[in-house]
C-alpha cells in the first residue's frame, strides 16, 4: 500500500515486549513503508536494526528540552516517501483492514483520527475503556495513532515539541491551518493494554492531559468539592448519578458498531473512572 508508517521509539519497547513488536513490524513492513525513529540507547538501536531488517531506521540523537515523541515524528516524516503517513505509538497494532480504511479516509482529509480499542482486556484495560466510551458519547476519543498528509504537515511547519498532549497539539495545529480533520470512530485499531503497574502510574499522567482542555478540567476539579458540599446526598441520588454515567458510556459503546470491540462490562467501570479522574485532577 502507498502508506508510510512512523513509529517514534524513545525507550525500550513497551508492554507487548520486543518479540511481539518484532513480529508486528516484520508483518507490517511487507505491506507499508515502516520508519522507526529510534531515540533509544546506541546498543538498543543496533539490536533493533538487526531484528527489523526491512524497516527504515532513523537515529534520533537531538533530544528535545521536554517531550521526545514529537522530535521522533519530525525525524520520521523527513524520511517518509508517501503522502499518507500513519503515526503510531509502540503499543498500537494495525490490521490490514484498518490500514486500508485509513488509506481511503485520507483521500478526503489532511488528518484522520481513528479509534483505539484494547485487546486483550484485563480488568484495568476495561476500566480504561470506560474513558474511551465516555469520550465517544460526547464526541471523539484520543487514540495513540493518527494519520496525516505529509505535504500539509510540512506546509504548516510541523507542530510544537513543547506540548505534553502531543496528539491533540497535532490535531489542533492542522485545524488552525484550515486543514481537513476527519474523526473516524468507525475505524478500529487495536492497542495492547499496559501492565497493571503501568496502569496505576498513568492515572495522574492522563489527568494532566485535561490541562489542554480547560472546560473539562474545571468539571473534574469541581467533582470532589461538589460531593463534599452535598452533605445530604442521598443514596438514591448517588445511584442515579452512577446510572447516568453508565448509560452515557453504553451510548458511546453502541455508536458506530462499537459493541463488536467493547464488551458490555466496560460500561460499568464508567463511575469508577469519573471518580478516579476527579481525584487525579487535583
């Protein structure tokens, strides 16, 4: 396919392990152009080059002041030879179907935002999936992968390395330059869940993302004080609020045939996730 695939790899490969990532990249490189922007240690870079012989390797040596992923994206984009470029984290796993869907969607857009789902689905991934479902209920989720048109990317001068929430920064930069941003919650791309330890580490980190969305942040910051001030909050009202949250998550699950990818039990974690975000926002 006439697609380039950029993987910014700035540390040891993540939760799926090196062997699993090797199998995926070897499969992927037979279908699309794969570029690994490798910011890991020189020893690991040599190992990666031996394991992934059909991949274009780009050594990322000029580490930025803050966030390294964007530097890797820019380095990979410089080597891409196709107009449609997929940017993906190391835990994202495209299928041949989703690759073809992205290629078709990019015929009418400058940036496409697909939908991630977790598989397999341990309890903590089901918990995190409730976040995805609530985002789907109110609009679009933020996946670990995007597709962008190469010529448009360079016309707008790339995007900032100083933003923590780098995917949202890229989306907003494309939109600010009047690019066509296409939200495609019907294009499902698998994501490998983190370990349980990594899941707990990510709770405050994910809450930081809301600083890029002030309205959402204010809502979550108000949650705990609101509960504290509502001394007379009855059990019935608590059940009603939790039920509404579950219903919203279920609506997000059912949109765009999401039931094929999100088991019904994931909706029941939504009240726990909302409470978690209310705590971690502080």
